[in-house]
C-alpha cells in the first residue's frame, strides 16, 4: 500500500473516531466526580465503572445519569442509572 492510499484511510478513521472520543470526554466530565467518590476502588475496563455507577444509581449525580443516557447507542438498552 502506498502513502497516497494510506493517508485517506487514516483521515477517514480519524473522523470516525472523533465522535466516540468526544463522547468519552463528555462522560469523563459529567461523571468524573461520581467515579472518584462512588467507584474509587474499581479497576477500569470491561464495563466495571458503568456497573459500579449503575449499582450506586441512587447516589449518581443527575448530570452523570444524563451523560450516560445520551452516550447509549440508539436502540440499545441503556446502562445509565435510573432514579
């Protein structure tokens, strides 16, 4: 594969990744304090933080709940904590 072929593919991948990265940044901003206080000992990865927040749903902030709900894929069951 030549450089001329690789550059457009790399650009396309970067554009596809951007929404997901922005979504992760929004979740970190909205849920960072909740994760620090409610899930301090939980190792990130494998959905463990989302499960922790769901398990602690009565204590999760409204902003974090909203961010988790908006981050859920369309048509998928949300993992956002419910009231």
